[in-house]
C-alpha cells in the first residue's frame, strides 16, 4: 500500500496554508500520509493556527531560505517514499488525486518526476512536484534556485534528471471550475489541484514586504479576486473541514 509525504514551503500565508491543509485532510482519506510545512521565518501571528494542528510536522526556520531549499529540507524530514510538494497557495480539489499521481509516475520506469508544464524557457512551474525520496536523495538533487543557472525552483533539477537519462512528466492546466485568477491542473483528465497566480507574491501579511502592484496588477484587485475564490462552493466546503 503506497504512502505519501506532502510538503509545502510557507511564509506569512495563514489563509492559504489553512486552505491547503484542509484540502489535504478532506481529499486524502484513501492513503496513509503526513503533512510537512517548512516555514521560512513567518511572523509569529501568522503561525498561530499551524502551531495548534496536531497532524502537521512544522519545521521552523530562522530566516527565509527560499522555496527550493525549504523543499530540500522537507524532503529530508519526509518518512514516506513518495513525496508531493505543493505550493502553499495551491489546494487539492478531489479524492483519489494521490493515487492518480502514483499511477502516472508508475506508467514508465523512465519517469522519475512529475511537475507542472511551463513555457519553453521554464520547463517546470512550481505548483506541484511529485517524486520518490530515494531518487532525489541518492542522486544528490536539489530544488534550489541558483542565480545565473536557473530561473526558478527546480529548473536545474529538471535538467539534471534529463541528463541522468530519465524523463519528467509535465501536467497541464485545463478548463477551470473556479472563475478566478489561477490554474487548475488535470491528472487522469480530471481537475486535481488549483494554484493562484499571485497567492503569496503580494506579501499582504508581512508589512515590510507588502507590494502595492505586480505585473500591472494592483493589490486591491488581488484581494478582491482572493475573496471571490474563498466564496467558491468547493473552497467553502473544504474550509468547513476540521
């Protein structure tokens, strides 16, 4: 029977991490699993809910080490062989998602990683990474973004896996259930998880990092869109989970 470690790197995102965790609780009832949150030095008031949760392995860092290094650390803490790293502003949308990822992974012995399809210059986008712990650890692979070498989390890792002679399966977004900014990624032709495009980038819960505009998109627009997402029926259903 397969089992799964689910990792997320968090920083000052209390609403998003609650939605992520509750979606895992709701839709991962068919598999033994653990939830690992690696926190990149959030403010104490943004950690209160996480610290109250008995089913979360919370790894607290003394500074912001970045997304990739947090995933590396989470991988080291994982006790199960299969690992799924999800962005903190992503959440699961249906039961059976983990088994479908495992089935996709096992379709070929050449497949050693599953991620989200990005543009040509950026073959992987970070919302989801699925892999076996032993493959990453045994080959000394890292998720870290290295300036001058990679453009984002896991970009170098993608090429390292290909150079080892293996393949990376890239899943694509499909038709959306939610009428909000973001992508909904499909596995086995079914909507499986959602990722908001700007969920953590405005840093609205960290005053000294807060941004008023990104890519021509104002924080007021982001907050309105976020509120709209949290009114979606499926999201409200997820948030009712204890």
